[in-house]
């Protein structure tokens, strides 16, 4: 039996809009995160995932039903969910006797798995445990990474990149001081990553710049790196590649100094100053004496050239 492969075009305007929304763009929309529970979960990991979901709203979706999924054994169901909900980032809450309180974070590239990391949760304290005012929804957080391991260790460096992808939200061109309200801190110590969340308080000071204080708002947790499934160097490089249309073309012969002043360099060819008309005013026109001196100079140059030609012809005939 032969299977006919054909492209089914949408018949409704809603179907066309849904397909256009999923098409690749030069500037992609904010990445959505899909949060769901595995077959066996614990209350600790579910609460921690819900806290992260609250911090990421409205750029996150959460599913209430449990799913029989083991991502490190079979990633296909996760990839199907990612395509269905158009969410390249995902978080899965799992729990078993061997690996208690498991949280799996990962991301997709072209509807297939790129990176995936499994964390164990310890010393958890939720958002509700901190009786302080919370931040507004949709606030873009400041991401702080403490520890040399984020730079020296290959796996932790890729995990850092995953955290940036997970929490960065949309890019911004300008920053307002009052808009800086939230700080997410990640500290790498041995095999643990300490996650802390703070609210920025702007206090009065003696100068124009306010005094900054941090107030912990939760969640608080220590993440233990258990298992990782990272993409190869070639695939990761391909995923980070930017389209040519977004690359800024370098302008030649233009430079900017430290003060922001732009300088341009103009290249001019060799010019014959004697043939350029520089005296257009009556007062700058040549006098009769200058004209006679110029004609005498030309006559002398012409006679010298004639003498040189005669000498050359005489030497050629003598040979």
C-alpha cells in the first residue's frame, strides 16, 4: 500500500491565523513555558513549579491533569505538547523513591529537544511563606549568577544559558528605574544551585540615586543537578545562529569616540591644483604680470621638453 503525502490547507480564517502564528519570524515572540505534572509527584515539587509559574505569568501555561511521561526515557510526548501549545520551554514535576522531588527543565529547537536538566529540590520555602508584598505580574526580572562554576564548568555554563532562556522574557531597549522590581539570584556551590528571589526597594538617600535594598519574597530552594541531556556543540551553535537580516552592517570609514561623537572619513584622489579655478572674484583674478610670468614658465617648459626630445633622437640615430 502506498501512502499519499499531501499538505492540507486551512479552510477557515481562524486556521490560517493559527498557522501564520506558528511560522518562523525574524523577531520571535516571547517564549511560552509549559508546566505539567508527571504520573507520580510530590507536593513540594508541585508547589515549587507553581511558584515559578506565578513568576513567569502571563508567559506560561499550566496543565492540571497528570501525564505518564518520563522525559529521559521518551521525550516524544513532551515534543507533541510543545507543538500543540506552541511552547518551546517546559517544566515537569516528578517524584519517586530513587529521585525524590524532581523538577525537569528543558527547551526545544525546531520542535525537537535541545537541552534538558533534572534538578532535585531541597530546603524549599514557597511564595506564601513570605508574608511580604509581592511583585506585579509580567515584571522582567534581573538575573544574577554568582560563582565561578558558571563560567568554568561546561554543564553549569549551559544550565546558566537555560535559566536565561527560561526567565529573560522579551528584550527591552530602554529601562525605567521604577520598573526594576524583581531580582532572581542563582548561586553555584559544588553540585548545588541556590535559587533566591528578591524584591527591590528604592529608599531615600542624600543624593539623586536612591538607596537600594533587597527584600526576599520567595520562592527559596536549593537545586541539586542530577541528570542532564545537552545538545551537541554543532546543534547548539546552529540554535544560537541569528538571521542575516538582523545582523547590523558595519559602515565603513565611520567611527564613534568615547563621548558619542560620530566622525566620518572622506577619501579624495590626487588633485591638480594648478588646473582648479580658485579665483572667481574680480579682486582675486590674475594680473597681467602674473599672466606673463605664467606664459614665460610654460614656454620654458615646452623648450626644455623639445630639447630632451632632440637629444633622444640624436642618440638613437648614433646607435
